[in-house]
C-alpha cells in the first residue's frame, strides 16, 4: 500500500474534525503531499468508517494511483494549492462554524489578535465559486498568496502547512480567531493591530526568531 504512514495520519486527523467542532456530517477534507503524490480523504464517507485503505492516492497531475472510493470533490483545490505553494506538505479544508459565518459577511478577517501572524496576516476571503470546481481552485490559490490560510466565501476554510499537524493547528487557530472577531463585534468595534506589529510578531514566531528568543538575542 502506497503512503501507508500518510494514510494513517490522515485517518487520525479526519476523525478529529467533528469532535473539534470543525465539520458537520462528512463536510471537510484533508490531504498530505509526498513527492509527486498526494494522499487525500475520499468523498462523502463518514469519518468513523474511514480506514487507511480507503484513503486515495493521486498524482499531482490529477491521475488516480490507488483508490477504492472516489477522492474528495475538492481534489482540484488541493492540487492547485500544491502547484502554487511548493512548500505546502498538507492541506486541511473545513466548514468550521465561526469561520464560515464570517465568510458570508466580511471581505477579510482582520488583525484582531497578534496570532494572525501565524497565518501570514489578515485572512483573505476567496470569492464564492461552486464546490469542486476549477474556478474555486483558482481563487483559493490566489487568496493564499503570502498566507497559510484563507476563508472561502459562503463555504468554509482552507489551511496548509509543512506537516498535517501544522495545517490542522492553523485550522484550529483560524476558527478561534473567527470566533474572537465575531464576539468582539457583538460588543463593539474591535481594536485592530497595525501591520508593523503583525510583521514583528511574525519574525518572533519564525524558527530564527525562536532561536533568538531562546538565546536572549534580539531581532
């Protein structure tokens, strides 16, 4: 079986989506890239029934290599991100509730908290396109330029990382930021952080910044 470790990892994280409040029914999908191949969850299968054998393996050009079931309908979106972001090693797409709510009313999730720096800055909202379409794949890739996460208008979220663990953590963070902004707007107009502060935090969050902090150095 090709990509056994990647398949097992995808099953593990896919079965966390509903308990973590990131998906309803079978909404959402995940993938992991390994060289010229990608392992991706199948379409419309209950996560509790998912096994490593049911994970699909696809060439980055879109050809099916191993699959007992059809791959996720959002395969074009995953492949577009891998083509546009060579450093992306894993992708998580969800219909997380607060993020999806905001995707229907805002053009951008602003810098309401400094941890938005982990996502590259204020989170863009990709224009609405039909799920599974090449058009959605294209606008999503554009929304991710310089970012590691985006909202999809009237649809949900997408996040990538250098590992599935990081892509999933960014998805959790995005939903937390969306909930924070939503709740703040209920109370009033939130104070937003300036661009230079987000850039400063991004430097501190980078691996080089982590090393400097541990050694008591300054940027």
